[in-house]
């Protein structure tokens, strides 16, 4: 509590657990599996090369799920903290719920599920596309998000070259944007580093808490379960992010 209040430089790293209370399935939780396929087998350039329709089907399903979700109290507390000078927020989540909660200066290490880019890398810059296919849009008509409904069932195309479009997310084996890694490493210079709702197994994000500790930060983990980071951090708070963060913020 005192550390949180006194930290001049606070860095928060989030993972799928922060969005779980919003209804976004985590990757490695029981509800995260789609047709019994592991994310490691779908979130790769090889999977897209082999079967772009299958991969797009998975992303359509996830986009429809996420479209029905709203930021939860954990997103809101982090958004409030982000207004503090010296606070940096890094997320592995592609759902943009932190953005929708108003988080400032957010670094989206793994991109956004609402952005697309050209698979052939023709040079056209990534673009935002929040459309859902008609049946998916029907299911989410209870949300306040404006959208059109003609995303369709076929693979989306690049508006510049007509080639295949892909989600502008970071797949296994792909490098994160250099600027994002640089921003994350800069954020490792902090007084307090919080790693929240991540299984802490996917690199390079999983390494940042260790880097922060190496640079002298006090490190804490907030997670329902223990992770590989638990034994390395200074403080483990075992609990749900949506409960723990509002308690911390109000204390
Ligand atoms: C709650 C909760 C509640 C639930 N409250 N908590 C070094 C060592 C070993 C391997 C590597 C290495 N460096 C690179 C690699 C390879 C690979 C990697 O890390 N593999 C590991 C699996 C071992 N990394 C990469 O390939 C990365 N690229 C890279 O390093 O480039 C350089 C390079 C290139 C070529 C060769 C080698 C190096 C890229 C990684 C990209 C990851 N992409 C994904 C998909 C994004 C797109 C999409 O969403 O479709 O990112 S995979 C998936 O995992 C997604 C997530 O962001 C990421 C992390 O998952 P996260 O957020 O931690 O979720 P879960 O489900 O795992 O955990 C949820 C947690 O929440 C759990 O702990 C729950 O307990 C908890 N929880 N409810 C609090 N209410
Ligand atoms: Zn193109």
C-alpha cells in the first residue's frame, strides 16, 4: 500500500487475467480453448499460411466475444493510475479494454485484435476495422459499440494490394515492435513493478518483471494462481485483479 502510494515511477504489466472478469476467455484457462486447438497452434504465421480461413474463424469468434465485453474495475483502476505522472502501463492483451477504460500511454505489446495489416507486407500501414460478421454482430447488439455488419465470412483483404489481410497482432515466432520493446525496457526503470493476471510464460513480456527487479524495482504479482514469476517477485497477492486493484486503490 505504502509502496504504491509512494512510488514515483509505477509500471503495470497486464495479461489476460485482467480481462477475465469482463468475460474475455484467458488463453490457458479451461474456457480459452477454441475447438480444442491450443493458441500456440493458431497464433502463428505458419498456421495462417496453411489455413488463413481457419485462423480468421478463430479471430472472428474472439472479436465477437470481446465486442460483448466491457472494461471491469481492474481496467478502471489501472486507467486512473495511468493519469499519474511516472505511471506506465504495458499490456499483452489485444482486446483494447484498457484503451476503452481510458488508459493513457498504453503500450500494446501484442498488438490489437481490432487492427488489421497486409499479410504480404505491401507497405500499406495497419488499419482499424471493428466490424463483425452479421451473425456475430446480432449477438452483440446489446453493447454500445458502433459498428457496421459487413465484415463477412471470407478472409478480409488489404485495401491497397488486394492480398490477404491478417490481424495486426504478434504471433509466436514474430518479433514485437521494436518501439514497444524499447518502451517496455524503459518502463522497467521504476520503483514498483506490478505484474497482473498473466501466466508469465510468454516472452519477452515474461522477462520484464525480472528486468525491473534487476534494476532495483520492488516487484509484486497479482494473480489467482501462482506462476513462474511468483518465486521471483517481492510480494505475491493471490486474488482476482478486479477485487484486489479496487481494494489497493481505495486503501
Ligand atoms: C487472473 C484472473 C483474475 C485469470 N485476476 N488473474 C525465451 C524463452 C522461451 C521461449 C521464448 C523466449 N523468447 C521467445 C520465445 C518464444 C515465444 C514464447 O515466449 N514461447 C513461450 C510459450 C515459451 N515468444 C515469442 O514467440 C514472441 N516473439 C519473440 O520473442 O520474438 C523474438 C523471436 C523471434 C523468433 C524466434 C525467437 C524469438 C512473441 C509472443 C507472442 C504471443 N502472442 C500471443 C497471441 C497474441 C495474439 C492473439 O491474442 O491472438 O499473446 S500468445 C498469448 O499468450 C497472447 C497473450 O498475450 C500471451 C500471454 O498470455 P497471458 O496474458 O499471460 O494469458 P494466460 O491465459 O496465459 O494467463 C492468464 C493468467 O491470468 C493466469 O495466470 C491466470 O491464473 C490469471 N487469471 N483470471 C487475476 N480474475
Ligand atoms: Zn497489401
